[in-house]
């Protein structure tokens, strides 16, 4: 019949088979059978003895065929959650070479962390190769920027960024051995799922799967954990503690062998008390309260370990926790888990088959949490089977285990392609010197790889389907270092200086390998760069090539000694105040130059503080007269110069002091003007009222006169 579903829950201790009938709006449990393995043929959810497990499956199949009255050929099965391997790993990226610009770059970093988890998985020798595992999910734990946790990495600046993930893998051998055991029992696998997904599917309605809810299947040897959020299972985990820990504690307390302790545990939980006989033959009665008191430490330990694993996988306390499986019937376990997660008691609950909304109640069949997973397998495997999807990536066909909707990122992980190997390389750097210090200018960043799905651009989050073709192309390498002087040094605000009623700008001066360069010059490898701000009067003169118009000094050589004549220099004024070439200019300053006069020989005597002549004071016809004669002889290249002879810079002069001269009467006539228009007759010369001649010596303060005869 089309609506009849046969499902097997192949567990570590037993195999449970159920036959259900599914109509459009309801589920009906037709029959069930649970048979324990005769030997330890399974460990931690993985089949170790395929023939032994096959034998148990055949017994369950035969029992149901007899009670149901019809042969069974097809079956729905599930891979156990306890066989999943959970690994934490991280990946780090150098932000100086590969900056994170967008969400896709972040996703690439997460995938690199996931690939690190794959390699870590191989290192733990779970299998010969990490490719022998299917990745069925992962969760981000946190990001780090320069080793400090941070909420987002997009457009952050720093040296390195990292992502830490927790990933879950399903060994291929688990699936293959499961399929083999079923096939050997003369059954065909109609559909397959994962046990945690099966239980969640029947317990949590579609509308509630967006919530952060945890399902814990507490079995005999392990407690399997599945976490749901945003409509899907986001993480899985397992702790190697479960109901057997309670059984062992009971065995130790009351001196019971393990099988007997297991029976006593179940009976006390169901009937509140039971009689026991220990290995010494003594009998006693165990009440529920005494039972709980004696094993409370083990209950606390189990609850603590489960809660810690939930917090590790989820990164926080969830909104609610559902407990299924036989171990969930352990007294006070739900309350202890709530305490350890800081949740209200009503947020942790044991869920049985009665919580399956579409299941029709039937008093003839068992209730409680033990049969939730088998019924879930029957329903989920048919409605949402886990299938293999074949896709082609870079011309190679790979198979994906489709637990959830598959993305290109999942395909890259399964193919073992490391996406960071497809980033373009950074461009070649330039090694330069700036003002004597060595500086490295990095090349351009390499570009991200390009992903195509069926020849159309895609991202790692793009959904994929059967036989899709994915192409991963390497990103373009970065350009060699390319930066201008202005970009290298940074923007420097120019100053404006007023000169000759016009404003001029002073910015930055650059030289490269000793030669002036413009701000737009592109820096080359091994360049030796020097730069400085232009801000002094000297900078202004040099930048605008005004040095030739300004005499900053007027050196001459006198008797082989250099002297600098101030009279030949240009006067510099800044805001009408005298300044020097070293004066620093500020924005808005006014600069002026006063023209220098051409120096003469006379300026030399003034500079040296020497008199250029000998002189005497006399009177002539009662008028004072000064008489002069040169005190020095100044020559240039044997040419005699006079006081009014003009000089040029670096002229070489010889200056010799003359002997003290004598003055005679006739010298006065070079300094006075005689009016001879009315003169008649002869004249007579007098010096101090005594007759004199033209060659009569005269001295300072002498009274000279010329008298005409009438």
C-alpha cells in the first residue's frame, strides 16, 4: 500500500522497527517491534559487525511481517546522530594583503575555517582522508581582529582577521555500512535521513523551526544533540554519557550486575518502587526517592556535560530544550539541565510520541519519548529524504550528502578546493627611502576568485541542484606598487603669500634621487625621496626663481680679505618688518624686497670705519673752506679707482695708505669759485695777513685771502 511506511531505528543497544500509515493529515502507528542486539555489534552509532546487525534487522523484519501479515521489501532508515564528528577550527587571513570588503569575503574566510576543520578531522585519524566525510553543517563561533573578538569583519582595518567555526561531519563509512546491513537483510532503502532531523521534524512544526531550539536524544551510551535555528539544523554534537552511566551508578550502589540494574532502573521509574536481590543474595526494596537520592551525583554530572556541550555548540543558552530517548526518563534530568543552562524549568521538557501532532492516539501502543525517533524516521525519510546530489566543479564530478539545501560553498568543501588558493597574488612592492628612512610600498591587492554556476556569476551562498556545473576561477593578481609623491606623503595644506600685489602658493618640495619632481610623479622601486614643506623666505625665492633678483650678500676682496658690504644687499620685509631668508612665512603674509644700490669705493671706507681722505679747515676771504686729499690709493688690476667708482661682487681691490700730504695755497682754488668779472689790476695773496705765494704751505685754521689792486 502506498501510504504504508516501514522504518528502522538501528541503535547501539537495539533495533526498533515501526510500521506507520500516513494519510494527508494524520499518522497512524500500525505496529512496532524492538529487539536488542545479542552482542556488541555496534559502537557509538557505527556498525562494527555487519552480519550481527543484519541478523537483528532480520528478526525485527520477520516479527513485523508476521504481525502485520504482509512481506516488507522497502525500508526508511537514519544515520545516527552519535556517529557525527564535531570539530572546532579557525582560519586566519592577512588583512594587509587580502582586505575584507564585503560579506562574500567573510564567507570565504568561514569556508577556509571549515576546510581547516576537515584537515583537523583527518589528523585525528577518524579516516584515511577528510574526503571520507560528509560535512552536514557548521556554526560560526566568533570572529577575531588582531586576536581580539569582534562582531563584524567587513571593512575593518588591522593586521589579521580570523574566524572560528564548529563543524559537524558524517563518516561515509557509517552510511555505507548502514546501507550494506539493510541490503543483506533483503531490504531496499527507500529513503534515508539523520536521526536528529527525524525527531525535530515530527516534534517541531514548520512555523516554529526558526526558533533556537535544542533536541537531546539521551540513549544508552551517548547523548546526541541537534540545534535548530532559522528553519534548519545548524549544529550537531554528542557527549559520551547517557543512560548507561545511571545504570552503572545503580549497579555500584546496590551490588547488581549491569543487566539486572538496567531492569531495576526502568521498573523504579515506571512503578515508583521494586524489590531487588543483590549478588550476595540479600533482598531489599528500592523506592523512587531513595533511587534518586543515591544517583543524584551521576544525574548532575550527565546534566552538566549535556548543558556544557549545548553552550559550546550554540554559543549561548537556547530558547528551549526537548528531551527524547529512553535516557530522558532519568529522574530530575530535565530540571538539572534547565539549572545548568539558566533556563526556567518549563523551557526544558521530555517529549513523547503524544507530542507528535499528526499521530493518532492509540492506547495499544507505547507512549513516551522512546519511540519518537523511529516514528520520525518513517515520516521524515519519506517527506525529506537525505539524498546524494551530483555536481560538476572545475570539470570534476563530486557527490554531496544533501542534509539541508546545498550551496556552492558546500560543494567547494566536499571537493577539497581551498578558496584562498584562488585569490590573486598581491602586486610587487616597491622598496624606497623617504627622508633617509626605508619604506615599503605594497602592491595592489589580489582580487577575489570568480564563481560561475552554469556559466552565470554566483556566490558561495548560491543554491545548487543535481548536475549543476560550477566553475571557480582564480582572481586577478594585484598591480605593482603605484603611488604618486603626493599620495605617499599625504596632503599638505599650502600657504598663500602676497608679493607684488599678487598671491603666490607655497606647497611641498620633492626631490627624487637628487632631482626635483612634481607631486604627480609615480614612485619607482629603489627611489631615494626627500621632501619638505616650503615655508621660509628662502623657499619662496628658490621655488619662484627670484634668487637672481635679490642680493642676499655683496662680497668683495680687499687686500686678499673678504668683506660683505651691507649697502649692496636687498632688504627683506615681511609684513613691513625686516626679516631674513630664514624667516618662516605664514598664510596671508606679505613679502617685500627693497632694491639694493650699487656700492662704490666710498662705501668700503664707511664699512671699515676709516676716513677716505686727509683734510684741513681754512678760511678764504673770511669764508670757511675744507680742503681734502686722498688718504688711500685703491686699485683694481693696477687701475686706480676713485671714491665714486662702482663695484661689483667679488671685485679684488688693493688699498694702500698714502703718506700724510702737505697743502699749499693753490689747493684752495680747487674748492672755491672766484668771481673774476669785476676784477682789474694785479692781485696779492695773503696767509694769516702775510704775503704768500701759490706754493706757500698752509695749515689747519689758516686765514687765506686774495686782494686786487685798484
